[in-house]
C-alpha cells in the first residue's frame, strides 16, 4: 500500500483549477445551437459515439493525475445532479460553474490572499450563497407557466434542434401530462415511431449501483421480465438463491425481478454472482408500499402477492405466482421518482379494469372516508391507469441512432421540467438580464457566461428570438448546483486523493523522466547531488 499523498495551500488550488477546467473547457464548446459535438469512446467495445450532451461528455473525462481527478469528479457531481433532476441544463451548469470557479480563484489568489490582505474564503462562500438565493428568486419571478401545446413545442424544439421531432415530443408530453412518462427506446425500422399506452407507476428504488444498467439516465431497465412480488425482507442468501434457481429451472429463462421491502448485502452479492453467470436478477426495493398497493401491482402484473402477514411462504412460489412486465424502469436517484411498468400481464385481462372499478366503488360508496383517504384512492387509480408514451428511435446507422436517441431524451426531460415549473427566455438571456440588474454581484459575470459562450460558439452575433425558451427548472438547477459546487471547492485548502499503485511501466517512465531532467541539469552544470536526488525520488515513487 502506498503512502498517502497530500497537496495543501496554493498547490491544492492549482489542482482544483486544473480539475474543474478539465471538464469546463471541453463541455463549454457544446452549448448553444452552434455548439460542437464530441466524438468519444463507448464501454464494452461498442464503438465510438457522437454527442453534445454535457453530462455524457463530462462523465467520460478521467484525468490521470489523482489530485486533478478527485476535483474533476467533485465538479461533475453538479452536472450529474442537474441531469438527474431536470434531464436538461447540464452544459449551462458546467459553463456557469467553470467560469465562476476561475473568477473566484483569481480573487483569492495565491496563498488565499485577497486584495493584498489575508483572504477569508468563508466570506466568499457566504456571499455566493446569498447571491444565489436572490438569483433563484428572480428566475421564479420571470418564469411563465406552460398553458398550451404550442409553448411546449418551443421547449422541445430548442432542446431537440429539430422542429419536426420537437413537435412530436411536445405532442406526446402534452398528452401524457405532468404525471405521465415517456420512454425513449431503440427502434429497428430506420425511422421514429411513437405511441401512447397504459402503464403503471409506483415508488421503488434500485438497492445498489451494480444493478444500474443504463448509467446515462441512472436507471435499471428490464425488458420482458417475470416478477415475484412479496413483503418478505430478502435477507437469506440460501432461501432467495434457491427460489431464483427454482424459477429459472421451471421457466427455462434467465430473467427475474424480485420486488421486496429490503435486500441484505449477502443476497445482493449472490445476485451479482448470478449476473456474472448470465442470469439477470433484478432486485427492486419497495420499502414504502402498503398491502393494498402490493395488491394493485399484483393486479397489473398478473401476479400473486406473497404476503407474509397471511402466512404465505416463499419456498412454495411457483410459475402460477409470477407476474410479468414487458418493460420495467426503476430510477436510481435521491429524489423520489416512481418506477414505470408497461405491458403487465394483468392488463391484458380484466384484472386491472376490475381492480380500478373496485377502488372507485370504495371511494364513492363509503361515507366514512376522509378527504385524505379519498385522495389516496385517487392516486392509486391513477397509478394503475397512467399514460406512458413510447418513442422508438431508428436511424440508418447505430451512431446516428444513438445521437438522436440522446437528443430526444433531452427534449422529453425538458418538456417535463417545463410542465413542472414553466419556462424562461432561452439562449442565456434570462440569466443575462438578471445579471445586468445586479452588476455588483460576484456571481453576475458567470450568469452571463452561458450567453457569451453561445455567441462565441456561433462565431457571430446570434439574435435570440421569442421562440427560444428554456425550462425554468433546468436554469434554476444549473445556477443552484454550479454555485454550490464552486462555493464548496473555494474553501478547499487540502486535497487527499485515494492512493493507487502505479504499474511497472509508469515507474520506468518516472525513472526515464528523472534521468532526462538530471541530464538537462548536468548540461547546466548542477551539483552531482541533484542527479542522484532525482533518480532516488523516481525509484522511491516506484516502490
């Protein structure tokens, strides 16, 4: 194990600037209608891809230096959080944050000196948070509510950069509504197809990062999957392992989703080992479900609810107890967002219809229910009869299809964000106008940075028309997350990254560089101690 490496003071600040700019410099080139695309690798030898999505580009950037990398990872979190909560505004987050960090560190200077005096970075942090609160309030005050499909079309078109597809996305978003969901999947006909179907929503979580198979959207996605539904805690590795093996043997399949209140670490490890062997076991954590909600899901999935309170036994589960979803998506984010299921086995029979009628009868015929209880039944009915939009993205080539799919996903999220919080002037104008009203703010120049960067990327002066609008939520979160990460990084005086063992090749490179440095010094007639010290340091660094 290598000894801990530490940077402090001005050396730490230099690493912070390098780490932030490692993300800021490339991502800022993508913002705006004339922003550039990035050609980058994909994992698992799936070939290159082209995108201008800020979060996706930031995610693949991994600086080699461990001090720079830990800073870059911290800065990425701001972009990721905006992406998770709004699905849009990631490049704006990076541009605001990167510009602000550089400006703040210019003000701090070397050794934390401000204006020739000892600097108090905590005062800067406090000032940034105070200004941020005023900017957020100003954004809310100029925000306008979405009142028509035409307004939503403007949002989708700006995000999509394609009027025809933007109109299609807006139509679907308007139809499914603020509580609806639109899933963007790969198509195989070389064209874009779309439909709106019935689905089901309910609170659920992914119990471990290892099960997220769509990291770009922080999702665990399941296709054509049998399900087991139970309120038993899945704690016993042997019991759950035997259950899964029994189901795989009887179904002759390799997929299974288990919905339960909790999963122990040893059970999750058992699932991971099974996945390595080709058996896809999806744990879905549903800790907040009540018995009646389990029964709602059972009706939709065509499953039998394995209820511990009635003495049901997991060891006796058989094929007839399994439910089925054609597609099942569970989000892995801190903010609560319901899981989405479509194509339930029970939907193809009268089970869902009968269940909904039963709930309506309970609501209307019982005079003892409170308004809260009635509202709860209404939510349960809505969750079983949700509108779910499906957009299938096909294209002549895989690379084009991937690019188009990501753009459509961004447009979908932009529409959802606009339905939730409204819209503001786009193209950076909203923040620019707010900044011009507060020229004394430390934050003001950074609020104008997205507008300036859009103009710079265009290479000419762009006129921002009335049709160019942005979701309020995306702009609000961009400011919130950018300012928050910079305020925190501005207080850092010590960096301690995780130590890693260098490979022999890296060690030999270090020795070679040390010999080269020593040779150059010899030509400048240094003392012999310099030569020996450089080589000794390289050898010591290599273990």
